[in-house]
C-alpha cells in the first residue's frame, strides 16, 4: 500500500490556525476568556446550512472515558425504514444481526502523533500533529500556525516517562513549506519521525476531552483489532468490541472482514463551507482488499447484509463502489487527480479492490451502494460525521434518536455509547 504522496489537488486555506486540542489545553490552564472569544468567532463563521444538523447536549453527556469493560457500553438500535428504536447493551449486538451478515471493521491503529514543540527563534509553543509520510518528509498539522516560515525549526519536548532520560537529544523539526489547511511539510534532523513519536509523542485524544493522554489510553483509544499504524484518531465505533463479542458474533453466523482507512487531521477541522455542495473532507489513505470485496460479494449473493463498523469503514467501502470498473453508479466524490484512486476489475459486489487516497464526502441525498447497516457512535453537532449518518438514516430520524439517547442518559462522542442503524 503506497501512500507516500498525497494527491496534488487544490486546497484552499480556510484560515484554520491551530489544533483544537491546543486550545483546550489553554482552557485547562485558565484561558477561559480567550476560549470564549474563539468559540464566539467560530460560531459566527459557521455556515447557516448546518443549523439543520445542530442539537443541544449538556456537558455531562460527553463521555470522558470508555465503559469498562468495553462491551458494557449501551446500544441504541434504529430501524431507518420504520423509525423504531430499541435500547440494549452493546454486548447484545449479535441479537440484532442475522446469520449470513458481514461485519466490516477498520483495522487502522492510532499513532502517537501529537508532539509538543517550541519555535526555536521565539520560544513560543507549537503543537505538531503528524499526519503521513511524504517522501523523505512528513506532513503535519501545526497549531498555532501564525507567522511560521519555511526553514523554521521546532524543538520537541520529551515525554516525562521516556523523553530525555537516556541522554540522547530529540531531533529538530525543520519546516519545508505549507500545504494548506494548517498543514505543513517538515523534516526531522537526525531521527526518523516514527522514533520521535515513540519517544516524545502523545495519543491525539479528541479536544473535547480537555485532558492529556494517560497510560490507560494506550488501551482505551485503540480497537482490539487495530493492526496498521497510521491514524491520528481512533475509528471509535470499534472501541466497543471485545473478543467475547466477536466470539458471540461468530456463533451467530456473522462474518467479519476488514478495510483500512487512516483517519487524518481533517477529522479535527470544522465544516467551513458556505454551501453544502462545497463541503469536502480532506483526503485520507485507504485500502479495500480483494479478500474483502470477495467476502462482500458472497454476503450479498447469500442474502446477507454488509454492516459497516464506523463512518470510516463506510467511506472506504463507498469509495470502492465508485472506482472504475464497479457495477452501478454512485454520488461519492473522488479527488480530482486520476491517480488518487486505483482499482482492479469490478465484481458482482459492486465494489472494486483498491488503495490510495480518498476524499469521499457523503451528504444527505447520497445513494449508498456498499453498506446495508452501520454501527456508529453519537457524533458532534454540525460535523461531517453527523452529516454522513443523517445521509444514511435521515436527518429527522437521527436527531430524534439522538434526543432519546440524550434524555435516557446515553454517553456521547468518542468514548461514548453506540448506535446500530439497520
């Protein structure tokens, strides 16, 4: 899977000037007035079309840590045809699936991609969120990104448990050039980025948790089936699964297949498009294998359903349904460059095996080709993820389900509870 180069597509600078997590760190240190100003400015800039995808949520409903054990989280089952809803425990998921169904998971693993640095020429802090390798350099989201220049040096800070204890200095990071949306190309001096992340990196927890990562997050913020390093955020719908749940699914005749989509820094960026038709998510690396395409074809031919675990899996599969050679048509948007998506011959599943970059952006009105059911968490208001879920189940039904979950004490966001939409 060769993902060394991001597709060369026009990217407008949307004025984003910092990683949200940095702002939350400042709030914890007493920067309440600045945070309020930032929040007011962000609200004023939010496009009005997103008002239809807004909802109220008390702070107490935001999960700060996962359920323990994982599968004791709650599950809200939504029938998108009738609107009927059922509350259950996640460990009872097999009761709501059928023999012959196929569960598709995203096997990406979260990097220790968050590194705290200081700008050498001024001493001010700059937070680095590594995204992906680009030849002999890396692309990273920098914040705050104001007044950074090509050639600037960033001096990383080590983690207390492993940083400077061995006496070896951490490598400088040299800025090459900006690539838009707060992203920069940069190079480490004297050390591979992977080694730097191992020594000085932190798990990039969602900013609304308002805390630094802890040792237990090494387990909490990875799925039990994570295999391939590359994400800057977890595919959180998968955090509920345990080996016991997989054993129960197997006993119920439910199969499992996998895809790969490395969640990128765009997951931290707000929707800023003035109109829905202009909204695009940033490209992310993905892979759908021939084995998964064959498993989906067998499932469909046997009358089973394809159950995507998480919005990242949905986007990977819907990308595969849009590749050259696939059966049927789709409204998935693909990058402008012809080389951004690669695929083989289409199959009876309507999908094509392939890998590369995708900016698959799913909005209400999208015609789903690859997915019959979805497991997903409860997402932030006005977010790309909520837009995707609303496209799948209908805005009114989704927001009604969210209201029931909120009133019933379900926990929201990354460490929160789950929905099964059938």
